[in-house]
C-alpha cells in the first residue's frame, strides 16, 4: 500500500493541519479565525473601508439631491408666501443638510490625513461612527423635508403627521429590523483548528 506524504504547507481533507495540528502562519495571522475568510488584520480593515465607502457614496448622493431641492426653493415664487415658522423650518433643514454633508465627507478627509500611516483599523472605527451620525442626520433630513413639503401643501397638522410617520418608519427599517436580524443570528464562536 502506497503511503501519502504531506508537506508542512498541505492541509488535510478534514481541514486539519498535517504538522501536529498546529495552524500555519496564514491561519495564525487570520484577523478573525473561523469566519470563513482567510484575511489579515490589514486585509480586513481594507475590506471594511471599501464597504464604508460604498455606504457613503449612496448616502452622499441622497443628501445632495435633498440639499439641491432645498437650495432651489428660495427661487420659486411661492417661497415668499411662507410664514415665519415655515421659513425657520426651511433654514433648519438647509443647515441640517450642510451638517450631514460635512459628516459624510469627514471619513474621506480622515483618510487623506492618515494616508500611509498604517492606521487603517483606527480609520475604519472612526469613520464608522461618522457614518452612523450621518445616518441619523439623513433620517432627520428626509423626515423634515417631507414634513416641510406637506406643511406647505396641506397645512401644519399634515406636516407633523408626516414627520412622525416617516421617523417611525425609518426607525423601524434602519434600527429595529437590523437589530431583530442580529438577535436571531448571534455571532458564532470561531472554530478551533482540528487536531489530528
């Protein structure tokens, strides 16, 4: 019967390591063993940064559309008919759009400031906080803009109801729904390497 020999770098069919069950260097350097990805801490930070960039692109486009809509309003003839409360609401929304834009751009500025300093993990953590703050601002901006339009067209009560309904819907979709998925799918403990 011919014996099958393995070298130190070969993995056994069952996933174990041929050299006494010790993980090789690649597994020892894995950022999160057992998650199905073989990536270093740096690779994980790069992947997370790339995912954050995609989220920021979507958010920034939406914010820019709302900001453009708000900035065009003073040039409409009906803008002169707004009462003091509506003008205050309008200016608040413009300021909020500017703040959300600044929050969304902050991770890009952080990236520029920390470029080539080997701080990608810290960059991802900090940027994640700014993205969460931006999402809260976007929620207020979306609900506020819709409420503003309903207020002008149908009156104050319609504006208040619209704001309340939209904020409840956003809280349900953006907060409650992801939390319910997380509760139903708790993270699994990393699998220990099999010993032979």
